[in-house]
């Protein structure tokens, strides 16, 4: 990203900070007027220093890494300010951001979109049942990691998280059962991690999610069907993510996941990739935890992680 583009995003982020300061000054007054109207303002800062032992002289880590990408320097990964409103019938949230995450992961988005962490509104469709219709820019329904460090079990991101959507834009219809055990969602999306569609892409993409919450375990299945390329290429992507999170006792917990993706192209060619992953975590106390992650990212066809020649070819196509 050029310096002028980064300065553009910084300007809009500063404007967003000013707007959030106004919201924070009115937060207590809003609560006093109506306890059902709830404002929640959050701030988050993630700074880091890391060294790539395989490439110590490089300024940046490989191009398939989007978080904590700079090498041998103190850097800002994510500075985020978010405001959310919920009155049980209507909800809305908006968040702005700066840092390496937005600089690298949203590099293909328009300038106006690169500083948007979240911007969505939702309406409850039934008075007695937990049915919601949400629309806008929202966190991805795929995977168990997010852009926010404190929501992840390990400080670094897995390869499968870095190369699957962190965010998405579109509309989501969701339902949660009265016992809060089952969660269902159907999504109409602008594409594979897209805020604005790329030129030549008009067809929508689709997503689904099914989650079950047990007493000490959670099972999740998420899927995506659509494309991230112009319609003229007749490209289709089918992606499936499944994981189980286990917490047998207060000390030990774990996640077992499997991601599988298939790309179909005009003429019948197919690309296939998959990633099994395991995380084991031990809680020493309420404040201290240790975690170990293991994964195997198989992408022989270079569908997701491309060599330099393949990257140049894809950029020429777009």
C-alpha cells in the first residue's frame, strides 16, 4: 500500500475516533433514560515485535501472512474502536481500525473500505422467537479464530485462518433455539471475503452455519458457495469448515478442526486444498494459559497460497 493510501485510512479512522468519543459521553445518559437501550463502546490495541527465523533479512513475512507481518520491527497489528447498540428488537454496530491487519488483509478493497472493521444493522423478525436479519460488513461465519488477539487461543494466527475469510459483507438470517443449544444461519454474500465486489463479478455467494452448544463442548459446521473472480471465468468455490471445541475440566481444553476447499473452473479443471488443525490449551489459573497449535496446510494446486508467478497471473486476470 502506498503511503498516501495509508494516510487516507488514518484520516477516516481519526474521524471515527471523534465520533466514538461523542457516543461515549452520551452512553451513561442513554442507560439512565431507558435500561432496555444499551450502548457498548470497545477499544482494542494489538502491538507486536516478531522475527522470521527462516528469512531474518526480509522486511516482511510471506505474502500469505496478513497479521503480524512485519519482520524484526515493532509494529501495530490492529487498533480498533467499536460501538454497538442493542435494544432486544434492533441492533447495530460500527467499528474502525488501523494497522497491519487492515493494511494487508484489505489491500484489494477500495480505499473507503480499508478502515472499516464492522458496520452492520439487525432487526428481530419475531417477538417471541430469536430470529434476526442482519446486513452489512460483519465478522466471518467461518472458523474459530478472529482478527482480535484476545479472542484467539494462540498469539499467532493459523495458516487456515489467514487464508480463509476474517470478514464478509451481505445479509444474514439467523435463528437461536429457546434453550440456546442450537444456532442456524443462512447468508447472502458479496463474495469470498469481499466488502465491494470486484469488476465483472455480479453473482452473489452463499453461506451457512450450524452450531450446537453442549455443557462442556461445542460443535460447529460452516460452509461457503460462490466465487472470488469475475463471472466470465465461470469459477465456483465450495468451502467447508468443521470444528469441535472441548472443555472436559477447568484446566484442559482443545479444538479439533478440518477445512476443505474446492475450486471449479470453466473447462472442468479443479483445485483442491485441505487443512486439519488441533489446538490444546492448559489453564494454569484464571490469568495464565498455555496453548499448542498444530496444523497441516495442503494446497498442491496453489489455489490459495500461490508462488510469485501464479500471483502475477491472477493479478493480470483481475
